[in-house]
C-alpha cells in the first residue's frame, strides 16, 4: 500500500470513529411475553454476534419491563439520554420489538437517528442506519409490534366481557368460594368449609342485628379463617357484608356500572342482603377529613397494648332535653384487637391531667420543662390575671402563678395549642390506664 493510500485510510478512520454500542436486553414479566427469549439468552446471542462482526460493546444494560407505554422504562430512558450526550452511537438488541412497542419511544429513537446521534441499530438478523429505507423498515417492524399489543388488548377485553356475560366473574372469588377447573371447564364453586359461615353471617346481621365486632368474635371463636389460614380482619368482614357476589350478582369492573347475573351458587338471598345493608350501614353525612380537631390527639398511648389513643365525638340523645355533645378518647387497638382499656371522657381526662401535673410538680419538679411557646402563653395569661386580681382588690403576688395554676385555666378554657403545649412540657407522650394518666406502660 502506498503512502498516499495509508494517509487516506488514517484520515477516513479519524473522520469515522468506530460505533460504540450499548447492548440492550429486555423481557417483560407480563403474560404476553412468556415465549420471548430470556434476557441472558439475548445477551449471549448478541455477544457472539458482536465477536463475529467485530462490534465494540461499551456497556450491557438489561431491563424487565413492559414496552407498551411510552417513557415508562427507566433503563431505556437512561439509554436514550446517554445517546444524546454521545456516550453511545449504536444499539445492539435481539429484535426491534425489544426497543419499542409504542409510538412515543419509537419516535424518539428515529429522531435520534435523524440528528445523527444514533448511527446504527443492530439486531440479530437486521441492521438499521440513518437512511430512509432502513428507518422506514424499523418503523414498520415496531409499529407491527404495537399493533399486536393493541389487538391482544382488544381480544382480552372481549374475552372478559364474554366470560362475564356467561356469569363467571374474572379473578379470584371472595372468601366462601373456590375457582375450579375440571375437564377443561372452569367454574366457581362454594367452599364447603367456609360457605356456611358466610350464610350464617348474613342471617345473624339481618335477624339479630349483630355488629361487625360481634361477628368477628363469633368467627374467631368458631375457627373461621381466610384461605391462607389467617383470621378474617374486621375491615374485610365489612367488605364481605357489602359484596353482592354472595347473593348472585357482580359488577365488573368495579365502579363501571356494568352488572352481571352470576352463574355461581348464591350463599344468601337478595332480601337478606338488603336487610343487612339497612341494619348495618346507616347513612350519615361524613365530615370532611381534618375538619374535627381533638386537643389530645396523638399525645397519649394505651398503657396496656401500646397503641395510640384517638378522640371521637358523639351526641348523646336524651328523652326530655336536647342531645349532649361530648368528646371521649380510646385505644385504637392497632396492636391488640381485644385490648380491654375503656374509653375516657375529655372531662375526666382533664381532671386526671391536673392530678398528674400537681403530683409531678411536687414529687418530680425536674420532669416539668415548659417549652418556649408555653412560657409565652403563661406570660400572656399572667398579664390578664394581674389586671383581674387588681380590679378585685386582690394582691396578685399573694397567689403565685405556676404551671399547675395555669393548667387549670388552659386545659378547660384555653386553645388547642395551649393544651398540647402543656402535655409537651410533661415529657411529650403519656399513657392512659383504666382512665388514669401515667408516665409508663403497664408491664
């Protein structure tokens, strides 16, 4: 080779550096890609191809994610960003549908080729570079993969509708039923172990007016469990009582308004189901979340089980006079459903807090540490108090003010913030045991 030819070859090599490929392997975990080649097999085949053809693989990236929707694959999204910055100039992938099954991602790939940032896409049997024919073929192949996805979606929905029209609800049936497949035919049959409990559950509510907690105690004592062997949770029990599947109808999808007559055996009747809804679920106007404020919310724990204590309000009806509004606090029973701690009214709780403050300031004064905010509240109250005492010809210094005297006012007539600051001064979190305030849980 002449010196001139060598110079031309060196110049060409400098102007056209080798393509730096990223080997991208993807397989979705969804049912429609069960037959697709595994990620490891894709990497092995493309590595062998790169070795034969002399391709430079700069990095290997793998991803288990569906390509049906645009911009939802984090690894592929990062690959496109790296191509924009010049980290890669080519992609190695088993097939075009590994890169895209949607129009959005396909448009970004073709746009990068138009900009010259993506020089080549190499699959096992084809190659696509920045020329009209190859880009057109790439778009056809990826669009064909999108068409297959769309058709599968339509066929699946059509199959679900047909199944619903036949009376078979898709998915796992509720407690009390089993899915059965026999001689190629699938149907839903009653669970002989649990179905009698479901039937009796509806009858107990309709005839006796049993509450949810009463039903749960009965089920737990009788050994009623879920299919996984766990006790039925109270919230699940209420969902079961609202499920129309048990009297022979179902809505699919839930909230769509599409109702179907089930082909399964009902475990109760429509009449009993309606009676249950009337007795167990009384309509009421639900308060807006956060509209109610309880002064001692999240400031106490149950001394028996360690759950938080929450507040509730009630109107107690009376025969001859107007209803009385009152607030009470009780254990959430999050840690122990059978926790025996009784409720305590807010008035009783305030009396107990005053008793606790009086005891603590005498026996353990070092435990009382007013916050800066509480000291400001006390100082403001002191100014008003002195004016009132002077107007009554009483020397304000004769009755010194301390946190106990201030608490007698604030816990009964102060703002929610003032009440909470007092609790913080006592250590932040206290316990309630048998309607008494204490500083530690019961062993």
